[in-house]
């Protein structure tokens, strides 16, 4: 067993967990933060993307013990005082989702993009979202939503 | 996934002491964790090497560029030093997988894993890299042994990869559209006295294409490759590309790489 302490969405969390506990398992099964989705569970689809110390990573491919002491932000941590993050607003406004399964990962990944590239081109958005697979939308509205969010942030 | 004991170590000595026939070092985990989930691999001990000081970072001199084993792909891709010394290497790192893979995956893990379609092994062969391990220095020509096989002994830890700065170089890959691994990747590097052409994605492990190298040695231009004959015998053949198509791609990509050399 490992004692793991993290700051998740601004709250300090400490748990005794089995050594092989994935971050996605800790979030979903232990802390009931089920906004982070598991699509493939083999590092391909990006539905599980969260931020660890400000960088987007696949939580299904990360041992929680590996990031002891880190700050984690999940989709639940984006809204501020009940007001959606501009990226979430843009996805809603421009229909950047249909079933919504890929959406938490898409949003977390796209938020990370805008940290380093304030005005990404369509191609840069598509390149950045390489690791996020959507089975519904055909990506057009996702790209449009990321552009819209960039113009608002 | 089968259970294991997780160890986070602070120095190389500790890492080596814990290593056994049933352990694995953990760097980015981008290969190890999926393999463990699929039960292609299981270990009793996982030894996290990312907290070892001095294993991460980039050092440049006029002749060489040394990258610490736990340096992430994203760090190499964004590094001003790498872009200045060997821009093709920053470009290669920027083309690995996706941003989340690049935020975790490391150069040491990529080389130790030696996937037949990985990018960094091609860079090592083309750029005369020396692999610095906990025990010795290994030249790249002696490092990549076969499919997922290297010269590393059990418990031997890669500490850094030292590339020789070329006059000019370029890496071009034809990526698998899903994973971005190379269906074929060709790395061309020109030095004063030699031209190296490394090919990945095509055989069980990365190799140097001597035929194209000798054609380019006398005439360093794309057209010099036109007359070279590449036999597809022994090449990988799968749902992504037949062996003949891969043989064809080697020439196409090598020509693009020569034209793109800077
Ligand atoms: C979706 C996806 C797409 C990818 N696309 C590409 C791609 O386009 N091109 C590409 O080249 N790769 C690709 N990869 C692989 C990626 O580059 C990995 O980062 C790399 O293969 C392994 O590096 P790691 O640091 O994650 O190693 P780990 O998974 O931590 O380790 C891999 C192996 O190396 C050993 N090891 C790690 N570090 C050391 C060390 N310092 N000394 C000795 N042994 C060590 C480990 O014990 C283990 O056996 C992809 C991976 C994924 C999941
Ligand atoms: S669930 Fe993590 S990448 Fe698909
Ligand atoms: S909205 Fe359904 S998978 Fe993307």
C-alpha cells in the first residue's frame, strides 16, 4: 500500500491505496469524480485526460503513487463559482459534442493548448487534439469551439 | 493489472540495488503501463526513476548534444538548445504520438523499449549517438539488437543519450494515422566525412540503409537516390503497409529528407 497525497481541484486529498492504482481509478472509483471518462483504457482515446501540475496527461496511464504531491485538475475543477469555463461554454454554444463521452478529455486537452498557444490555427488545434478521439461529431464543431474559446479567453 | 510494489528512488545506486529479474524501471510509463494492463508484462517491483537527480536535462557543446534519460519528448520538442543544435531532433520529438504522450514519455524509455516503429532509435543511428548507462558507454550501432531488444543488461540504467551534431539533417516519417508511430521513418544526417541514413518501422528493428548512404556520399542530392534498388525481402508487412510499399516509401522519404536537410 502507498499513502498518496494530492491536491485535486484545489482540495487536499490523502488516501492509502494499492501500489498499482491508476490515477483514473483513484479519481473515479475512490473519489467518485466520474467526470473523467474511461474510453479505451489503453492510452489511445484521450477521454481520461486531466491536468497534473498544469500539463495534460492521460490519467489511465499514470500510477497515482507516481504523482504524489502533485496538483491535479479534472473537468469538475474547471467551473468557477458555478460559472462554466469559457471552453465549456464554447463547446455548449457551438455543439462541440453529441454523446459527450469524449468531451471531458477534449475540453481538458484544449484548455492545455490555449495555455501555450493563445490563438491556435485550425491545423494547430487538430494537431493538438491528435490524442483525443471523438466517435460522433466529425471534429468540425470541436475545432470551432476551441477557436471560439480562444477568442473569449 | 497484476499488483506490484512501487518504489520511488533518489539515486542510481538505489535503482540498481532494487532491480531484479522481475522488476522494471518506470520512466514515462507510456509503454510499460499499457503492456501491464494488457498482461503482456507483469512485474513484482516497479522502480520509478524520475526523481533521480541529473537524469533529466539537455546539455549542448559545439560537437554534441546530450539529453538526460528522463527528459520528456515535450521538453526536447520545445528546447531552444535542441532546435539550434539539431533542429531535426526537436521536430522528431514533436511528432511522437500526441501531446499527452509527449508530456510523459521519455527518450530513455523510448530507446530502452526499442519498438520497431519508434522514432528515437532512428535518430540515435543517424546522429552517431552514444548511450551513457550506469555501467558503460554504448555506441548506437551496437545498442539496437532486434525487436524490443537492446544491449542493455538487466538492471542497467540509461543515464543520457549523446548525439553528435551534424552539418545538416532531416527526419521524415510516414506516420500511422492512429498512433503516429512510423509506418516508415527515414533520418538523414550529413557529416563532413560521412552520410548516415537510418530507417525505422521497416524491419524488426531500426537499421542503416548502406545503399542510400553510399549513393549520397558521392552526390548529396535527392536525385542520387533515384537509381538505388531497395529489396523488400525481410521487410514488415501488415494491414498498414505491405513490404513492397515500405520499400517504396524508404526511397520517397529519403528523397524528401535530403531535400529538407538543414
Ligand atoms: C498512444 C501512443 C502513441 C505513441 N506514439 C509514438 C510515436 O509516434 N513514436 C514513438 O517513437 N513512440 C511512440 N509512443 C511510445 C512513447 O514514445 C513512449 O514514451 C516510449 O516508448 C516509452 O517511453 P516511456 O518513458 O514512457 O517509458 P516506460 O514505459 O516508462 O518504459 C519503457 C521500457 O523502458 C525501460 N526504461 C525506461 N527508462 C529506462 C532507462 N533510463 N534505462 C533503462 N531502461 C529504461 C522500462 O523499464 C520499460 O521496460 C507512443 C505511445 C503511446 C501510448
Ligand atoms: S481511457 Fe485513457 S486514453 Fe483512453
Ligand atoms: S461526442 Fe460522442 S464521442 Fe465525441
